[in-house]
C-alpha cells in the first residue's frame, strides 16, 4: 500500500465511523443526481424487541421523479454523519440516541429484529434504492435468508459487518470472523479491511464494485478494527463524488420495480428451470475479481492509495508463509519483519482482501 498522493484532512476516527461516512455519503449520492438538494428523507430502523441493539436501513418508497427535482433517499445527510451517526448502528450494542432518530428520518419504523430489517433492505433494493445495512454476530445470522434472495436476484447491495463472536454457551462481544464464515455460501462477495484507513477505502470500493458487478458485497473486519481510533486521511466530498460512476447508478435505478415497467419476480420453478437460472448467474460471480480490481484501481486514481486482491509481504524466498486477513494481518506483518530482520528467518505473509468468490 502506498501513501496518499494528495494532502487530505486528517481526523481521529474509528473503523466503524470511517465506514459509515463512506457508506452513507455514497448511498445518498447514488439515489440522486450528482448534485444535492433539500429533499424528504425516510428511514427504517430495526431493533430486536426488548434488546438494545439497533440496525438502520433506508426505505425507498418510490423512484425519484426527475420533474419534481432530485430526491435524496437515506438516513443521514453527509454533513451530519460523523457527529450524529458515528459508530452507533455499525458496531455498538447500545441504541441510537433519540436525537439521532429525530435528525435522521421523517419516518422511522421499528422492525421486530434484524430479520425484518433484512427484509426491508431487500424491498428497498427492489425499488431501485441503493441500500446499506450494518450488523454483526447473531444479527447477521438472522439476515441469511434474505442474503440468499438478494444474491440470487443480482441486486447490488453492501452489508458492513463489524465481525463478532457468535454467542454459544454464553455471549461474547469480542471479535472474530465466525459470523462472516457462517454466510459464505449465500452468494455474496466478501471484501476485508485490516485498518481504520482501509475501512474508508474498502467501503468505497465495495459500493463501486457491487454496482458494476450486480453482486452484493459484505465488507467486514472484526470489533477491534471497528472500535480502534486512528488518525486517518479523510476523502473529501468531491473525492467521493468523483468516485461514483453515474451510468451505473442509472442502470440500477432502471431495474427498480415500477408500474410503468412491469416485471415478474419471485416465481416458483421446477428443478430443470431452477438449475438453468442458477447457472445463468455464474458469469456474474466469475467476473467479480476483475471488477474488484477495477474498483481498487479507482481507489488508486481518486484517493492515491494502492491495494491488491492479495498482497505479499516478507522474504523473497520464504520457507514458511502465513495466510491471513483482517486486523490480524497487521500483527503477522510486524512479526514477519521481526523474524526476517532479527532472527534470520525466511517467512512471508499473504494478506487476503477478496475472500469470496475464491
């Protein structure tokens, strides 16, 4: 990874806040023309009954009417993002403050659980909205049925996961990737961040790649990254606008359900047709690595930072190689440098960014 070529504002922020900044800025941009205007904002809030965790989702009731002017659909206007939203709905089990709900949406509907929130997400995407959600652990498991549907219907979507241990005999709020691994077979692509700085770049890359490929993405790393505070280079609003491919936005919106463009979805199929339809999706998934490489090239062009799907670090003729992803890769990287420089070892590290398709 190279250093940014352009001087940008540096702010202390955690991984969750960095991811949310990009996710909500792009989502608001992607459901409106390139310029912003005052517009009604609607939202859906999912919260398990009797529990404290909340998941926020957008709701797109209708496609924007260009004659009536642009309409921004999303929970957060960009200028309020870091202060009002922060990490709450991304990685914290505590509820959002009432003030946050008041600021975020004119209409807030509380769902019964993350399962209902995922269903609302699916509906929003079907209507042409560019929807995003944040979850982890058991909440992610409740979303699995809708994850299969979203992937099978080739809807672009990004789910940001602050991966956390799945509760078994007891609750654990510490980070691992067990919840993400439980969703490997859903048909989503998985893009991993390792640092707070990477979160803001990989979040942007995931949103770009899902629009380009029509394959939904999970952008993830564990609780350590989501809660770690680092001083990072924040992309400007102009950088984020330049990152968006507006032709892809138009194509996605054109697929939204609309009475003027009737289509049939959600049918029942016999095995022969079902198998053929499933196989017809295969080329989309086969192209994902190439699309992600294009997204990372876009990151390099706009943000001045270079990434690869897989990155090697260490001895040129290594005898032992670690394969790792996420924040753990940064620890292994330091260990590899120490062993090679101080112990005379010949070891290396392969850092994985694109976990699925593999």
